[in-house]
């Protein structure tokens, strides 16, 4: 099972990626295995030397609990201090890019990111359209 944050690459310039475990409740695990997780508006924040996933929408079918509650990430202390220093030094954000299972464990991949400006987003979509047209023309000539 794999959930990908498609808006992350469009809205942010992604730099280094990291992997962490995530602390979930049983009902949330079942929802995640069904692929009903939304990471689009979520982010990772370091509070008091611990990392938390904030605003990730994992809907709970039984109605008990809040779907966008804060969830603790399980990450080594040394790696966390390294990430914290990079965030403060370069003024970056932590954005979740994927949530997936590895064996019986559930992992979250997040990246150091810097927000793109509006003109950078437009330029990226223009370049993507041009590349798509070129690929279609090349495929058409090969037939």
C-alpha cells in the first residue's frame, strides 16, 4: 500500500528526503491500508525535540476521534537534530511526500522543502506541457 502527496512536487522545491515510522491507532491503520489517506495539506513540525505529523487526514470509520489529529513520528534523535539544524539554517519546511508499508510497519517519507513562488509553478506546468507535446510528436513519427 502506498499513498503519495502529488501536490508536494508542484508546490515545493524538494531537497533531502527522510523516512520515519508513525504512531497510529488501530482504526487508522485499517484506513491507511485501504488507501484513504490525504497528505495534501499536511506538514511535519519539530516540537520539544520530537517530530509530529500535523493536519494529515486519516478518516476514521467509526466516528470516534479526530481525522486530522497530530501524530508522533518515530525518528532517531541524531537524525532529528541534523534535520532541525538544516531547517533553521536554510529556513526550510518539512513536507510529507509518501506514506507506505514496509513489512508490517507503516513509514512516512518526508522531505526538506522550500515553497515555490507562483511564477515558478506556472513555468513548471508550461515545461511539462511542452515535454508532453514533444513526446507525442516523437511517438507519432515512430509509427
